[in-house]
């Protein structure tokens, strides 16, 4: 197992370098100018714009800029934003807590709810519980998040005036009242995202459980007199989790990327909102840093998923 992990980590290094090169090349060669806002400002003389371009390194070829960016990245330096002139690392650190408080919590809620619903739906196939869970899953998968978000805003904010529809990132939790306020402003975006996550996971778990319930080893476990709960959890569910682990593990990096649409609807100043704004501003250092971190997380959690395969199924051996 140790050799397998080391080999995968070594392979991931050139993979991430290629990903970073492709992303940076696309961003650098895309039409647009990070200093276009100065071009429309008559108060900024052309010579000042040129000095700013030289200071930001924009007059250098893009591949030279990429090499310098990669060298800085090796030391943990993501560079500076073209727009705010702040370190990219600080910008991401400012937005990450909001993303984790909404997208991260929604993902955990989706996993915690979707897993038992999928198991119950498979065990009681074609029962009212199964039909209700299937209908719920189809709705969650079919309805886009922007529609669900707007619907919740209309019902709970506009009509009932129960919940705020704009997320206040300046709110600090220091007592019970502020905690309730934080809970109120987080409920709707969490509900929107958790609905989609729960629906997808429910369908995956149900399908995997139904595939394994009729197998011989399940009948053998029941013939030995094992309790039905132990048969379902210890035998059927454990083997059904192998493909589900991939779905859950690869969904974790998406938490860092944020929910772009949902964050825009509820004005959550998270990573997704920062990414959209940076793309519109041609802020290459910010976009490249976010995409690269996302790629690192995808590679890392792919490795974690492979390790969990061996934990769930002893027949899997890595050499």
C-alpha cells in the first residue's frame, strides 16, 4: 500500500504541472485585458498604464509569466491579484470560511440524509417509502439550483418574511442571537445545495443496494441466522459503498470550488463568487490559483477513494 501511495503521488506531480500549464495558457491567450478599466479612464495617462503593465509583468510573454508563476507556486506563493493588488492567498482565505459554512455544511447534510434514505428505499423496494424517496430524488436531480433558490426566496423571504435572502458575511457569532441570525441566513442556500446532493446520493445508494441484495452471499448470511440489520449494514451496504465512495470523494473538491450559481443568488461571498468575478476581470493569478487548488484536491481525493476501496473490500490489493 505504501508503494502504491508513493507511486500515485509521484505520478500526480507531472499531472498537476500539465493541468497548470493548460489552465494558465488558456487564461493568458484568452481575449481581454486586465487593465481595460484604465484604458477607459482619461485620467490615467498611457505612460502610467505602461508602467503598471511592466510592474505586473503583462508585457512579458505568457510562457515567461507562467514559469515565474510556477516557481512562486512551488514556494506556496500564489502571487498578487491584478485588481485588488492583494495576495491571492489572502483573498482565498477570506472567502473560504463562507464557502465551508454554506457549501461544506450542505454537502455533509446531503451525505448524512442521502445515505440512509437510499438504504431504506432499496430495502423496502416499491413501498410508499421507496416511491416517496424516488420522487424526491427525481425532483432534486431535475430542478436546477437557481430555480429552487429563487423559489425559496419568494416563499420564505418575499412572502413570509421569515429568512433573509442576502448573506451577511460580516456577521460574527458571539452569542445565541447572532448564532440564530447566522442559522437563518444559511438555511436557504444549504437547503438548495443539500437537496441536489441528497437526491444524487440517494439514487446511487439505492441502485447499488438493489444490485447486491439478491446475491448469494446475502442469502448465505441470512441462512446462517444473522440479524437482518447486520446483513444489510455489514454485508450489503459495505459492498455497495465502493462505487459510492468515488461519488462522495470527488464531491469534496467541489466544496472548495463553491456553488457558483447558489452563491450568486444568495450573495454569498465565497470561492465561487470570487472565481466568477475574477474571470470577468481577467484576473489571471486568482483564477489560476483557484483552479489549481481544485485540481490538487481532485487528485488527492481520487487517491483517498482508491485507499478506501481496499478498506471496504479486502479482496482489493495494491502493489
